[in-house]
């Protein structure tokens, strides 16, 4: 994960979230922490920025996570914003272990 850069898509594995897969975009990197913008989607469907309610507004869901939580990085979504088959196969193997 040493070549991680801002703007890269990442797949994470955080115990506190039961949903899989966990996909986000890197916003900033500070030492061992990474600020990510969460995406929402499914194994076979499209992915889009995840929004959360803040008061009366819907805002982008951002969070600071440890670099250690990142399992795959520097991949792209398909033109339809789906996960590529290679990424899905790698992630399923990671989540099953």
C-alpha cells in the first residue's frame, strides 16, 4: 500500500461494517491514516457515492481509516460504474479468508 495515491479507488475490509464489498475513493493520506469517500453498490450492480443525512441535508459519506484496512487499490470501475470481474474475484477471495 506504499504506492497509494489520492484519487485511487480502494477496497477495504473493516470489521465494523458487515456489508461487503467495501469500496471507496482516497481523498487524502496522512501517515498511516487515509480519508476515504465511501461508495454504495453491489457485487453485480453499479456503484455511486454514498450519501448520509446531516441535519436536513444529504452529504458525502467520508471517513478516516487505517491504511491496514485497504486490501486492493488502484483499480477502476467499468464505464457503467460496476466492479470489474478481476476485482470481484480478488475481493471474494479476501473476504472469504
